[in-house]
C-alpha cells in the first residue's frame, strides 16, 4: 500500500494538511495530487531531499520550487517546505535557494 491510498480517508476524517509530500514516492506526482485532492487538502513539503537539495545546483532547486508553487500552489493550499527533514548533506546554498525562490 502507498500513502496515496489513504488520502481520501484522511480527508474524510477532517485532516486539513498532508505532511510531507515526497514526490519520489509511488503515486505522489504533484500534478495528480493537486488535481485529485487539491480542493480538499493543503499540501506541505515536496522539495526533494533525496536528489535535488543534496546534489542539485541552486538553479535546479529554484526550478523545482517554481514548479511546485505553480502546481501545488495553484489556487492556494500549499506550504513550501522540503519533503522531509533537512539533512547535513544538503549544501547551505541550496537551502537558501529554496527559500529565496519561494519568496519570489
């Protein structure tokens, strides 16, 4: 089973925010999540801590942030954040790039 299978149940019991959104997990494509559940739940997270943040460039981080805001943030319901806790292998420049891109 995947977390996606439980999202309708979470909504039914009144959950307001789904934390965290790991887009590399099976069934967690941002476009599909927003289309299917975006009117009923807020998404928290989605900036990849497995590849983009630890090994991507600052420009790749900014591109991902922009994409997530355009997709998950369309019409509201999105909190920009990493997909999980920030780990020591993430360059400080990429953390700064994530939040700076979000501010724009």
